[in-house]
């Protein structure tokens, strides 16, 4: 069902000392966090009074968590920390499913006043089916928690799809996070599927799968996302270098278009399109190394792109959901070179209507999709082509 309301942006803090926690909390506040998750198990403290000082001095609402890793000694410390957090009316107190027995949950619920209880599960291994995740979510809901949390290791970006399904169908508020670079969209697209909270990392402290805190509100504006938001993105590997989100998201806002443009770290482009096949995934830029393979994923290919054998733009046609592939690399690259050469000719008094690349020698380093587009465009305008590439077979 999802839970819409004011989106909460959370900074996850894993620090060794109370002083570092407090300093990071102030930084999170400056970067736009609404609350912080205080991972107490990351701290080195000799007495629980240090935790008490931290909680009393917090400057933001907090989630207090303590991962036990199922060790008996840490379970005892965990319960001490959680009980203390309840006594101090910390906004959210998180307990792992393995620790949340009926007896423990009853005790914690009896001790709380205003705190909300979150029961969590951390899953390693990836490739969890929708059915297994559904069974786990049911177990979490049966604890009587106010909210539940699911943190899943993912191997491929397609492993995030079941997480979106859980967000949509969960009967109580669900915090969901896919761990790793390929899990980034679990936070960037979570609000579309009903997430009430997304997590981010502090500037200068990159965490795989978490967007920088500042980008959540400044670049992506996730607080405005809803179920009707159209998804666009750049399909590439690697993808972290792309400036696409910095260009497209402001353009969407300027034109008041309900869309978001996100980085998509894709290993298998065919599988990506099979899994994310709904019309809400509306358009894609295609980067390395997928420009050629993506041709086979399209239902229709523009004649120029077909001649080149590579696409860099795919649009999902709203009327029938078919994927239509285009190549804008060719004209963009060659026309830019032509413009520069024409300007030089005009400066030298040599204006001409013929393409200034005709007869020129083009030296291309690489033989991927972008190089194919440039070679095709230059050749069609009468240029001579020389290609240098590591793989002779692609020359």
C-alpha cells in the first residue's frame, strides 16, 4: 500500500566516539537530514553512561540501532541500549528480528512512552525472490512493531525490484534499503513506491548504495516524488561519473514535469529491460558498454541507429509500451566538429557550403558504440577513417 506523507531523510552515522557522533550529527543537520540513525554498535564505549550523554545531547530526531550479530554478550548490551533509548524518549528504537522475541517486544512496549519501535532484518546474499521477501516481511509485521526495516545485499540492479514490490504492498511503514552500488535506486526511487524514509551519506563519507545527503534535496528533490513520477536514467557501467542527473533533474523541475533521472548501474541490459518493463520507466540514456547490446532490446530502431549498430537513447512509447531506440551521438559529434571547422574557415575567409570534414582524416581511439556513431557520421560526409583499438576484431 505504501505510506505517503512528509518524506524523512535520514543520515546513517557509524562513529567510534560520542564526540564524532555529535559532530557528524551537526554535519548531517547542515546537509539537510531530518533525522539520524545512531549505530551504537559502531561505538567504543566503556560504560553505558556515554551512550546516555550522546542521546541527551542529540540535536536531531534519531533512530537508535544496535546490531548484535547474534552474539550473546552484545545482545545483553543491545537491550540495555534500547531500554535506555526508550527511557529517554528517543523518537525511533530499532531492534533486530533475531532479538525481538515476544517476551522482549512486550517488555519494550511496556517501557516506552512516545518512542516508535522498528523491527529490522539484514539479509546477505542477494537474489532473494519476491516470495521469500514477502514471507520475511510478514514475520516482521507479526512482531507488532510500529514500523519495519529491511536491508538487503543486492548483486544486480534487478535484485532491487522485489524491494519496490514490498514497499508497495507492506501493511505498515517499511524502511527498505538495498546495499551496494547497484542498490542506489532503492533510495532514489523508494518514495515513488511509498517509502516514508530514505537514507543518505554525509559529504566526504561515501557509502555504497546511499546517495549523498545534499543530493537528495538539491538534485533529486525526492520530497516531490509520487506514484505518478516517470523514471528516466542513464544505463551504464560504470555510471558514477555521469553528469546526467545534474542536467535533467533541474530541467524537469523547470518545466514542471513529474519525472526523475537517476544513474542505473547495469550489468545485463537485456535483463534490466525485462525486469523494469512497466511504462513508468519511460526513457533512458545508454552509455558504455551497452550501446550496441541495447539495439537488440529495442522493439523498434530508428534507421540511422540501425545503420550505425548502436543506440544511445531509448524511449518507451506511451501508447503501447514499446522501446524505440535512437542514436544522437552521430549528429551531435559530427555537427559539433563541423561547426568548429566552419568557424575557422570563416575566420580565414574560406566559407563553403560543403561539409568541412570531407577529405579530412579522422583518427578514432576505441571501437565502441560512440566510436561507431562518429565513424559512420564522418564517413557519410566524406572523411577518411582510421581506428585504433585494443581488440583487432572490432576494427
